[in-house]
């Protein structure tokens, strides 16, 4: 999703059918890192600290949620891992 801001990304996520349990969003800076940061409720975690420092090309933020896609908002997810290719 090229040049999408967090608001646009959240709108698209909210349109996802609730029968889908896993969603992969591929996009660019700054939309993807900002959206991942906004959704993460555990911003004090090691993963969140790393994400906040830099979100390099091909990095992957993994978040888990306990609610339907349409009910996601700031702090509603848990950032479970942040992978940076080496």
C-alpha cells in the first residue's frame, strides 16, 4: 500500500472480513510503522522500543488482537514480535 497514512490503513483493516484470522499488510514508511505503533498497546516492550527506533526495509511487525478488525484502534493490539532481516 504505497504512501498510505495510518488513517487510510486503519480504514482498510476495518473492512476486513471477520472470518479472516491473519492479515498481512505490505506498505511503506511512514504509514506502516506509524500504524503498527498506534495499534500496539505494549509500547514499553523491547519489540516496541526497536520498532520506534527504526523500521527498515523488509521489517515485519507482528501484532495480535482479541477483537474484530472493525473494532481495532490505538493500543488495542499486542506487538508480539518485530523482525528485521539481517
